């Protein structure tokens, strides 16, 4: 019985990823969403103030570029 549940779980997971592959991925994230994700990454990874500031400035440049492209 336990083996059947494992096989069923694997089949469900494989089916989900197969479905996602057929219909395509999700839409590209919005500029604001990408900016927020970038800033969160800066807060988690940059421990020194100059590194954090450089990371945040890079996020802002990327967001400005994204907005100019109209996404």
C-alpha cells in the first residue's frame, strides 16, 4: 500500500511539471515585482553598507531600464 502511494505521488508531481511544460511558464514578472525581489536579495546578502548600497543602486538601474522598456 505504501509503495502505491509513493508511485501516485511521483505521478502527480510528474504530471504537474508536464502540464507546466506544455502550457508554458508563467508570465514574466512585472518591473515592480522584479525590483522588490532584487531589493530583498540585497538585504539578505549584503552585510556591509557600501555593498548593500551598490546592490540597491543596481536594482534601481534595472528597474529604470525595465520601466523604459514598458514591461
